[in-house]
């Protein structure tokens, strides 16, 4: 059985097409399957579109508000019942036609089959920030990410169960997929423009995403604060020694305005930068200690079935 997990946020215009394409492909390759839509607090009628689908293999869960894609992925993995799970976006940029290419390597023994995007046709405004993101991640993180390898992938039940063992609130799926390991292979595909609607991802969100990834998988930024502070201390001691020798040889000179201002600005900026890094980690510790649920379910296909089709809330 193949579970297809699709987090969606304001993707009402793409739901029907997704269902039709995935269903036609799964019937051709003759696998039993389920399609799981995770409605991440959409406000454009996405949930109504999902409920309106006649496919008996459709299951869904709808959040009480927008909790983010990471929470949606976690909910989808918890809900999936398949021996293998295909994870894909709901904007049609992850082509359903690639699903058979993901299943074939899995049937030969691979636990992760990753769809790697070819960025040749991608706009420079998206390609450049993405390249910078991956370079920054690989310089600072303890896990190595490959440009173009995203959430579009097939994972075995073993991989899904391993991911579900990780209980942290601050989740970064790209890093988690690499951290759990297992044997992996790659299937390449060309960049495709989204089906309908407008993407809500922008450079600022990409920066936030990079910070999440860096802080989730290593403590190198904290270590860099230590080394930076040590370097400034050594330079300061050398400068103090130089000034002391100069005073002993030439006497006391007129204090330099530039030296004082430059020193204050340098030390002040280093302290604020270091405090910002430390604060990022402390804030994440604070969130983890609260142990709040990763998401809150408003309704789901399972609850609808239990209530005889009544669309209530949980």
C-alpha cells in the first residue's frame, strides 16, 4: 500500500487536479493507495474541495489554524497507513507522474527515494536564494543537504517510524530526513511552475527557514561566538601591550577619538550579534520546555466517518 501525503494551504484550485492525476497513475501501476490531504488552516475553501472529492481513497485532516508545513508533514506521517509514503506539495510543482519512478527503486530495496529538482528553468530570483541557503546550511550544519533535494520523496515505513520517534517542536524536515539515515537514491526531474494560485514563500521566509535549519542541527553558531570572543580578546591584549610599550617609550599621547569609537562599535556589535545567537537557542529551549502540541486538529476524515458524516470539530 502506498500513502501519498500532501500538505496544503490555500490550494483549492489544485485539489481536484491532484486527485485525478494521482488516482489515474496509481490505477495504472496497480498499487493499493490512499491520498492524505493535510489542510493547514486554509481560508480559500480547500477543505470543502477535499470533502467534495468522490474518491474513496481520500483521507484528510484539517488544522484549527495555520501551524506550518512541518506540523502538517508530521500529521500526515502519523496518519499514513502505507508500507511506503510519498510526500509531495499540493501546488503541482511536484509532478504526480514521477510517483512510479519513486516506487521502482523502493521495490528494489531503497528506504528513501528522493526527487531532486533540476533548477535550470527556475527563475533567478528563486534559484539564487536557494543556492545561498544550501551553502550556508552545509557550512554550518552537522547534516549535509543537496541543492534540489526537498520534501518530494518516497520513504519506507522504517524511515517514517524513525522520524516519528523525534518529538521536538522545532522541526526541520530536510535535516531530519538526512539525520535518520537509511539507504537512499535520487531521481531527477525538471522544474515545473506551480499549477494555480500564488506562492506564499518569499526571501524573508527562506531566511527564517535557514535559521531554523542551522539552529536545529548543530551548536556551531554558539561555538563561533566563543571563537569570535577569543579572537577579539587576543587582538585587544596585543593592542593594549602595544599601547603600553608606546607610552613607556614615547610618553602619554593625546587619546585618539577614532580608536575609542571604533573599539566601542566593534565590541558592541560583536556582543549584540552573540547575544542574538544565544537568544535564538534559549528561545527554542523555552518552546521545547512548554511541550505544546505540534498542531490542533479541527476535523478529519476519520472523525467524519465516526460521526456518520457530521462535519464537527475535535
